[in-house]
C-alpha cells in the first residue's frame, strides 16, 4: 500500500511538473501570439489610415478637376465674346 501511495505521489508530482511546464509554455505562446496580433492590428490600422488618406486625396483631385473645368468653360465663353467684339471692331476700322 505504501509502495502504491509512493507511486501515486510520484505520478502526481510528475503530472504537476508537466502541467506547470505546459502552462508556462502556453503562456509564452500566448504572449508571442498577442504581440503578433498587436503588430498586425497596428499594421492594419496604419493601412486603413493610408487608404483613407488616399481616398480623400482622390476625392479632392476629382473636385479640383471639376472646378478647373468649370473655370475653363467660364473664361472660354468670355474669351469667345471678346474675340467676336474685337473682330467686329477690327472689321469696322478696316472697312472705313
């Protein structure tokens, strides 16, 4: 019976040591995994921020192109009428 108890105690100690070793290993693995997760999370946040910034720049570029086109149309009309009036004026001077 004593031998049986000693064997059980040895097995119990071995299991306790194995369990502690396993928990320590799992803790190290979970810390490494946590660091990798945090690094990947930071990377994703930076990527999303860059993507958002790029989209904002594209929107601004589109708005700039629209306003540029509107200004060109506006001044093209003014230039057209100026040239028409100037042509009439030159024609009147040359025909007299």
